[in-house]
C-alpha cells in the first residue's frame, strides 16, 4: 500500500500518468496487431504444426516484451535525466536525494515495465487457445480462429479504453480500433494470401 | 528545555510538488504541525515561497529534511519563535 502511494506520488510529481497510459495503449496495440498478423499469416500458409505456430508466436511475444522494456527504459531514462539536470540548474542544488531524483530513477523503470508487459500480457492472452490446444484441451473452434477472435476482442477493448480516456462513446472508439484490425487482416490476406 | 513554536522560512522549490502537496509533505514531518505557504515569486521552473510552520515542538532538522526531500532548498530562516519549558516565549 505504501509502495502504491509512493508510486502515485512520483507519477503525480512528474505528471507521468498520461505517458504511462499512452505507452500501455501504444505497445499493447502493437502486441495485439503483431499477434493477429502472425496468426493470420499461419492461417494463410495452412501450417498444420501447432507447436511451430506456438513457438513462433511465443518468440515474437518475448521479443515484443523485451523491446518494449528496453526501448522505454533507455529513452525515458535519458529524458528524465535531462529534465532533472535542467531542474537542478534552476534550483542550483543537487536533487539526487530528493523525490525528483527518486522519480528520475524510478519512473523510467515503471514506464519500461508497463511498456514491456502490455504487449507481453496481451500476446499471451491471444495465445491462450494455442496453449490449450498444445495441452490437448478440446476447443469448440480451431485454435487459430479462437486466437484471432481473442485478438480482435482485445483490440476492441483497447479502443473502448481509449474511448473512456477521451470521453467519447466507447462503442465508437472500440469500433474504430476494431476496424483498423480488420483492415490489417484484409491487407495481410490481400498481399500474402 | 527549549521548544521551537514557530518558524518562518524562505524556500526555493520546483513547481512540482504543488503548494498543497508540499505543505502536506512538511506537515507529516511532525505530529501537530500547522503549515502555511505563501508564494512570493514565480519563475519558469521554480518558485520562492514563504513557509510558516507552527507546532508545540518543531524539529528543525526533520522540517529541513522534508523540504529537501520534496526538492526544495532552504534559503533562510526569517523568523523563529521559541520558548523554554516554563512557557516563556521569546521572539528572535
């Protein structure tokens, strides 16, 4: 509880709520669309070996997570250091031991975790039918179709979340992101199919 | 025993945390502190504020530590009010 309130204070201090939210949506969307693309690609190529599909998707998921984690940390860390240096110049004092110093070190870690975990979690959710099928769990529909449906649903939910942020009708923003996903799928079918 | 009852401090602080959060942070340094903040001057990244802290026994070190912890810098002690155990107040 104390850690959560400390994180809340540091986010408030650096006004980073928006950035964290943006990173979550942007990279979550990246993860969902990448998985959708991979799964549709496998559907088109009619690869029957589900283990190959699962491993390829898992590889992409881990890469997306690591990419999100490292890129956000490196860029945010540099930005925060720059901002802290500017503030230290204005204050003519060392702020390393202050809340600003803690924020400059801690906020990049938090943002990196959000940026890395968003595509990781979303991709793993999309892969659930593949894991189930690999473990001989019966599904009512083929695993690749089920994974596609989950991907579209999660993309729709990301849109709903954005709609709530922007205070616009949730159905409209959900439909917008869903339309983008369908357009992506159509492009893949058109080019690769 | 000498107790510090009131302190008026000149402090330079960043815009964040804002005045309310800053006062709250300093108030938590003691159990019965009353903190009043007045913005004297505002710059692009900083603001000069006057802090009035009242309490039964103000611990200056913990107040200073709270100020620095919130990113502030104590410039001067402008006024103090202390009293001895016999409650004789004197203003320096």
